[in-house]
C-alpha cells in the first residue's frame, strides 16, 4: 500500500477496499542478487521483482540449479493483470530512458525470468483474471505433452498499489463490508482483496521420477473455456463451468466420484457459490459416491488474490494431496441451506480431516473462473508412492557445502537450514545433505558443514548462524575434503530457500521530477561534474577512472562506494541499454568515442579507462593477455590454487597450440599409436563442472569432441538412451572427475587433450599443473602468416568475443596472445616435460619429427604415426559420427603435404604485423619478409589490437 493511506472519514465503500491480505515490503528487493542496477530496479514494476525472487525460491525448492537451465527449452508461463506502477509514476516514465521502460510492460514479468536464467523456451504473460493462473498451467502442460519444452516455470502475481481503484467493486457489492471472506458459508457477503505471488515448476512425470525429484502432486488433466454469450460479459454460466470440469476429468481419465477434494473458486457471494456447486453436481461429482467429496477455498485465509488465486489454490491442493490432510475451512460456520451437503455428498471440513483412501489413489480438483467469463480446471493426483523416502544405510559422516553471496545471508541461511534439519524425518537426512551440496548454487561466502549425525550438523549450523566471525571467514573455508565422498543416488528434498537481502527501490517523489518554469525538470539530482569542452588529449587514466566511476554510479543510481574499478560491468548491472547512456555522456562531456563492443572487450572501469587514455595519447592500452572464446571470459576461471587440496590425477599429455596451427593433423597422427588415445577437442580444462562447460559452449559446436570421446570409450552405452554426457551434466560432474573417468576408460592408452582454446589464458594453462601429476606438454607452433590467413579464410573469429577492428587484426591477436601465453607458461615447466615442434618441420620431415616426439613421450616409434589418413582415427566415432571440431579441411586431404610448410611464403596480408608480434615470431624461430623497426605510431597500433 505504498503511498496510500485510509482517511479517518472514509466511507464504507472506501474502507472495504483497504481490508484484505496484503504483502508487506513490496518496495523492497534484492537487486544485487539479480545483478540489476538500482536505477533500473526503481523503474521495475514490483511484480517483476517479486516474481524473480519467487521463481528462484521455487527452483531451489525443486532442487534445480538456476545456472544449469541456461540454454534449455524451459518455458515460462505467467499470469498477471493490469499494473498500476506506471500510472502511479507517469511523469517519471514519460521522462525515462529506453532501458528504464523495460520495467513497465506486462510481458516482461515472464521475459525477465527467461532472460535472467537464459531460457530458450516460450515466455509469455497472460491475463484471464481469476482464471489466469490455471490457464497458464494448462498451456504449459500442453507444451510439455507435445514435447515442445523440457520443463515449465508457471507463476502468477497480484499486487495492488491503489486500493481505492476497487471502489466500483465495493459499490457493486462484490467486496465484503466487514472485512471477512466466507466462501461456501451461509453468511457470505463478498470477498476481500488479497495480494500474492506463487510459482510452480512443472515437468513430465517420467523425467521427474528418473531424476528422483520431489513431487508434490501429478496433474492428470486440465481444461479451459469461456462462458460464451450470456446476460452480460460478467454473468457466470453453470453449464459452461460444468463443461470445463468435465473436460478436465476426461483428459485425466478420472471419474467424478473418484475426486475426494475440490478447491473451489469460492467467490464468497451467495449466488456465485451456489452456481459453482450446481456446476459440480451437474458434472456428476455426487454420482455413485461411497465417501464425501470435501470442498473448500483458500480465499477465507488470504483473500481473493484475483489473477494469482488459481495458483494459490493449486499450491494448497498439492499440499493437501501430499500430506493426506484436509484443513478446516476458515471463517466457516454453516453452509447455505441450498447446498447438497450430506455424508456421501459435498462436505466442508470444520476440523482437520485425515484423508483415508483404503488403498486407492487420492484425486482432487482445482477450479477458477474469471471476471469476464474465462474458466479453467485442473485434476490432480497424489504423487507416486515410490517418491517417499525409505530407510537407507546411514553414512558415518554427513556433510555439505553451504554458501551465500554475503556473510549476513550465509548466517541467515544457516539458521534456516538448522531449523529444517531438526524436523525432517531421520531417513531423509542424507537426502537433505546431498540436495544442499549438489543442488544449490555456490556463491562466494562458503562454509563446510559436517557431522556424524543430525545433532552435530544442527550444532555446526547454529554456530555459523550465531557467530559473525564464523560466517565472515566462510569465503575462505572451501576445503570440501571434510565432506564424505558419496556418489550414490539421492532424492531431492525441499529445503528453505535463499535469504534475500532486500533494500528499498521505489520511484520517490523527488525522483519523479521537479517543476522548473512550469516544465518537468528531469536533470539528475547528483552526478559527476559535466566537463563540456575538456581536451581529450590531457586525460589521464586516473582522471578517466574517477570520471567513469562517478558517471556509472549516476547512470545506475548506485552509491559511489559501490563502484570499484575492477568490478565487472555485468555484475554492476550495466546492461547494453544503460551502456548507451554512458557512451552518450562520454561523447558529450569528454568528446571521446566509445563503441558498444568496448564494453565487452574492456569489461571493467580500469580496463575502459586505460582504453580511453590510449585513444587520447594519455597512456598505452593495456596489453591483451587473454582471449574471450565463445563468450566465456578468462575472468570466469577459478584460481588454480583451489585444486591444491585435492589429489591430482595421474599424468596425461596436452597438445597445445594457437588455433589454426595444424594441431588436428598432429592429433590424428598421434591417434595411430597403440599407446595413445587422442580424441577431438575436449574443451574441459577452463571449467570446474560440466554444467559450466555446457553453458559456455551452448551456442557452438565445440562440445562435440567430448561426446565423440565418450561414444568411443563407452560403446556399450545404448545410443538410443540419453547420451552419457547428458547424464554426467545432470549430475554436475566436476571436470577433474571427468578427466579421471576418461583416463580410466582409455587404459592402457594415455589420454591426449588437444584443445587450442587453452592457450587463450595463462590461468587456464596453469590448471593443468594443478589437476595432474607431472603432465607432458607438446607445443606446436606455426608461422604467423599461415595461421592468420587460415584463421580469416575459415571464419574462426565467430568463436571470439575478443576481436579487433577487422578479421586480420583479430587473427594476429589470436596468434600472438596464444603463443605468448604458451611460451611464458612453458618456461615455468621443467625441460623434461615440454617439447616444442614446428608445423613446417612436421610436414617436411614427419618421420624424424615423430621419432623425436616419441622419444620425448617415452613410447616406441610406430610406423602408423606417418599414415594419418589410413582408417578413421577418431575422425569418426564408434557410431560413425563426424565430430564438428578441429580442422574443417583435414578430411579434404589424403596424405601429409610438405608444401603446406611453405605456404606462408605465398601469403599476402593487408597489413604488416605489429612490433610485438614480429618480435615474438623471431623468438619462435620464424623470419618475416619485412624487417620492422618501432615507430612513434606503434603504441597506438598496439592499442587497436
């Protein structure tokens, strides 16, 4: 009710509007958790905010990691009515920027969820008044049945900003004048308002059972319809309502007499409630019954949440089925005398009723009707009995990793989890620990919880919850060795969700604009001094850092102290639309040109300031030392030191090179050796888990090398079943474990990993040392001219986010950064574990080169190494598939071609190499046609790379 207060002299109609079940704190939101800037948040319809938080909570309750859904065909179906936030803040929205306006449209309630989670399925918001929630469930269920989607997030939200907008409803007698909602009661005299947000997660039953997920209930049937033409658009129809119920029963193959509970619409108006009861009897609900059918409505508890009412009814009914207990109907004394209430008819629970079934399944129904004639119904069945927890072997030690974004949130979460563990059945304790450890997103603040029993786990959680120091150091406490290794199957358990840390985000009166000369004044109340006419040539990196901090703080409406020079723009909440505001201000204030791509290539204020300084002569641009392949930035890499506490895998071989250096040929040559297993590009080393890898590679075909390797190593896996890789991804298998399984399956052969993208960053290369015991490194180099020409000709720049202004500059950047990283990294490796080969010598003298390489690897030379085009050598896998990775030209050759080693001599590039690339080529043993000398333009030219 932000901004609205009931006047003391208000009449009864106005007073009726202020009575109901309302949500506290709708102006509060955890913007930092969802990485949304305060400025953007202030313009967001509060329903978007509430929905984001509720969706995250629902996913955690389901045991679904939000990040693992990215790229999946998960649909988002939301129900919501007309919003009031724009109308309440019309002047602010009229003066808003384009980025601010995304807080207003109804469709964005669903679309923002899809955007945040990276979902590819349908995303829509519908309005069918009180029937909207069940309409959304019905549509989602149909999409699941047609296999258009793999899962669905279905929700609804209702928030009232101006209660007095309902005065016409009060005047029409729809609102209860005494503030009590009494559906199905003889004293019913109208409903009271209710606010709320509810979300359910839907998937096909067989998928849920296979994944051992917690199932609250099964939707057996659903239907929707409209009353058609009648006395008025708001007039209900007994026949139409009965038809929808009958259709829902029919689609679920459920007989009316099998239904034991009905969650009615329950309008709390005598004629509407009577119509609903008549519709139920018309549909045969009372025919041939041997037990009563209980009927109730949640509206007596929380009011009529209108478009969200159906969702509230669905959640309540699912819980009734799960618990086998029908709760008493609140505010109920006696039914209307016209209701067919008897021992085998309709019944209203006035005390908790244990729902006995005598061995049969429980069925229930949920019904809803909208103001303008829309009707919908669901028929539910209790969850399969095999979903219940059973007694399992008790482990010697329980354990899990608990994490949150802040120490305060971690302490709160620890308290909530402790409360939950104290009351769950003892046979569910292991499942609860496994759910927390494997099915919760891992944030920066972490703490390991372990113990021999429930009591010790709870005690440790209480210690974290009560001791600020314990949680403050949690970010360093990530040694999971104390957690028992338990790879057995487990069932997902609903547990308390993330404790959001909400702060106020609302368009305050002063933010809505000031009046100046009878016109709206929308100038920022505070921000950086605007320096029109500043000479860009005098700008230093220090000045630019300060300017960008103040400007971005003003654009995002964040306190200046929240803006650091190293924070990633995405983490701050600076999206592409808000970045255009920064670009405009830089142009106006400093006469400096920024491009949208600059925010990708220079993702922090520190990098951006250095770039701007280099463009004005203030300082040279920072040397690029890492490449951003397929949108996965090296800044995402975890410190290799995290692996210091784990046991290392046994030795393996890495074949390293810059892209387009001929590594596919060398890989296939090595694949001919009887002691080596050389699959196509695995692309494993940069990531911690397979899910992280899947997200990074989802828009590329670079993930196929690992699939090919698995099909070759595990040919016994039925190819008609879900692929083994998909199973490992669902288990969120760690990359170290994936490597270990590949190594084990390849025995007696040694595993060789050839993935050129590893050269993109030192941080990636250093992970090899952390994960493996004394790995060997083969470093393949090739003349920069050949690499650059091949890179441009094959369009390899499509895999990079780190790009220069043209493809040739990008190709040079890739060659120089990759080889510099490899050369510097291998300098730190003992000589006996590294070997450098030149591609040109490999194709000119393959026997001598491979003999020397075999001596380095400690394996005998085999003649098959010289015949890479004989057989298929993992150019096709065990099932005959051709992996779409490696050199696309490899299969066009039939033999090793020595002339390719001389191809660089015939390459003519449109620009000469930079000084640093030239010097690197010399260091690697290559001569170049031009002898470059440094010039005064070199610093600027380097910056353009």
